[in-house]
C-alpha cells in the first residue's frame, strides 16, 4: 500500500470536467438567485417607496427630453446679433423643470381625465351590452349545434367565475391592495411628485452619486449602460403613449364608421389597454368585437375584427419599429412572460412596470456585454453632441435621448 498523500489538486483532477463545470455554474446560479430573492423581499417590504419612485422614473423618462430641450433654447440669431447680451441668456434648469412639470402634468392629467371620464360614463351601457352578450351566447349554446345541457353551462360558468375570483385576488393582491388606503395613496402621490422633481432637476447628480458605489475600473462602462438603459426607457414610454393614442384613434374611427355603439368608451378602453403591451390590446380588442357582435350582429363583428387586426398590424410592423428602434425591441414572448411574472409578483402594478424594466435591463446588459465606453456615446459628425453644454444635467439628458444616433 502506498503512503503517498492525496492532495486537493489530485482529488480535483480526478473529478470529471463536466461535473466540475456544472458544479461551478450551479453555485453561481444559486448565488444570483439568492441575491434576486433578497432584493425581491426588500422591495416587497418597501413597496410604498418603490412604486412611487418607479412611477416617477417613468414620468421622468417622458418629461426629461422636454426639460433638456427647454434648457437648450436660445434667442434667434438676429436678436442675439443686435443685442449680444440677449444671446447669452439661458433658461435655468430649475425654471425649465417647473415649466415642463406643470405643463406636462396638466397635459397628462387632462388626457387621462378625459379618457377615464369617457370610460366611466359609458361603462354602465357597456356592462349591459356585455351581460346581454353572455345571455345570447348562453342561448346559442343551449339551442345551437352543441346542444349543451343547462347543468353543463352552469358548471362551466361556475368554474369560470371561480377562476376570475382567484385571478382578481391575485391581481389586486400585493402592492395595489396594500396601498389602497387613503394615507398610503396620498403618501405615494406626494413621494412620486417629490421624486419626479429631483429626477428632472438633478437626475445626473443622482446617477453620479450612485456610480460612486461601483468600482472605478468599471465605472465608465456602468455609466454608459445606465445611459443606454435610460434612453430605452425614454423611447419605450414615448412610443407606448403614442401607440396607445394611435390604437385608440384607429379603432375608434373604425367603430364609428361601422356604426358600433359605445365607440368612445371602447376607444378609451383601447387607450388604457395600450399601456400593457400585447395583452391589453388583445383584451380591449376582444371587448370591442364582443360588443359589436351583440349590438350589430356577426357581420359588423367581423368588420371590427378586421379593423382591430389592421390597427394591430400597423402598430406591430410600422409604429413600434419606427418609434422604439432597435434598443427597445423585445421579442413578443419576452413581453408576455414579463407581464405574466409581473402580475404574479405585484398584480396590476407589476404588469405595467415589468416591460419597462425588461427594456432597461435589455439595453443595459447589451451595453455591458459589448464593452461600450463613454467614447461610443459621442458622434463627432453630430453637431448637437459636438456643441458644449455647461449644464451637466442637460448634457446627461441630451446624451441619453441622442443615444440612438450613437448606436
């Protein structure tokens, strides 16, 4: 018997390479999953803070380009030539933030108020039409070619009602139900507004402070990844709003031309559903087809189907590629899975925030994987980027919103 000792290196060499690689990958995956679990638990505890900050970030992505544009305004050349000191006047960022914030919130509030009021005013009639459609479908199931029995229909309806109740509990659970009290709602609104002001006015300073937590060797790449991610968020929010408006107008015109009643509430429903990609459009379009089937018959329902499909094709093949671009292009399967996971984790709020989160992570991770640095954000042939800007906040937003040109 040999007295030679077996060293750890010898023992490791005897383990098959496949097993060693699998073990190394497995423990790293477990560490990452553990990190995500801890982050999820922390975010779940801080939902009263996380949700308003997330909403403020979405609004900042919508309004930040406007703030940057206002800060870059200059006097006309003929005025600055005649009176040189007028050419040196610049709009302070605080004033630009105030103007854009008041105007933007007023515009967004007016649009949402109109849409919600139109939907609420037409909801009773819409509810009656949907209930009437269920009655007609029930009669067709009894007397149609299927010849179902009354007991079978009641059983299916009971199963569907139970499923809806379970999913309603899931949708309204978590962040939305726990934030339903007036105090939490008021706190969330104040926090979202307060955070939005600082995001618009001191967004670059906030991001620079967060970058200090990153090792200096990777700080530049992380900075570029953040710029790419925020640019994707800007593109996503802007495109989603425009696509929702286009869907509502297109389907509303089609419903009015066909003669389907409740065209305005249905258009409002399409607009609200447009903020949940794919799922919202399909659900709102199905409601429009159902109302047309009940009120106007199968021919008009088929015409509404054609209108909805035409609008969806226009959205998918023209509007989204043109407005979103390559940075925010996400596969439809990834969108559906993200929405499903968001609903399970945080209900309706999760469905609204999941796709923007995926868009930001998609662009940021691609930037990190490509090893992009700050030099890749500057295009020497672009006069907008070549012109110096003493306002660091305005410069950061300009870099973020112009990143499509640098791509």
